[in-house]
C-alpha cells in the first residue's frame, strides 16, 4: 500500500540533514503529519591488504555512548562523486590513500526513519602518506576480515552499515 504525500515542511536544515514534517495520507483515507528526515548521502571505503585485512578505525560515538570499529566514511560533498568521497575520507581519517576502488554496495541504512544512502567501495591495498588530518579515531588498524563475524556478534562493529558491508565483503 502506497502512501500519498501532499507536501513537506522543514523545521530545521543543515549541511548534514533536514528535519521536517510530511503531510501524508494512508490508502484508507487517514491523513496526518509524519516526521521526515532527509539525510545527505555518504560514502566509505574498505581498504583490503594482501593479508586479507581491512583498514578500520576504532572510534567513540557520543550519541550512543559506544565504541566500535567502523569503515572510514563521510558525507558526499556538493559536486563530488561517491567514489571521490570514499577515497578522500580514507585519506583524511587514516592517512592512507586507497588503491583502485571497486563499488560494493549502496545501503539505504534506515528507510523507515530517513532517506540517507551510504555508498561503499573496496580498495585493493592502500599507501600510507602520513598522519590523519581529520582525527576521529582512537586507533587505526588493519583488522583481519576473518574476525568480522566474531566482532559483529560481540557488538564491536560500530554501525549497521559497517557490519553489513564487512559481512558482505567476507561472503564474496
């Protein structure tokens, strides 16, 4: 059953997201305002080395109060292609420049809450250029892909998008 959207109005706008209300109607005729979150797309890259290890960051997320491994990623800037964002974010967050990129997945991470999509790539290797310029991680490590299922089961991977992408990568 498809809902009818009669309009949207925003109560807050930022470069990261817009928060609003949508005037919606259900197929049975009921009409009401529904919360609306429009999120800018993001992109990230899993660099994988010759030892089948992924370059990940260990970071704290203040919203959930939790630590976890994540794939370096960030917001796609205006005029930027997702692959460019993924490469830029890996360099900024880790100090490593990715090797050749291969598209893996486009994940609508929570379509019941927002319209954001995260684009993920795999890099075959990476070259260390120096220290990160965007310090978000407490640690940056090459983590064996074979450990991903165990880390996911223990809740040590910090986001559903990182879990999905890493598990997808290990299944290939």
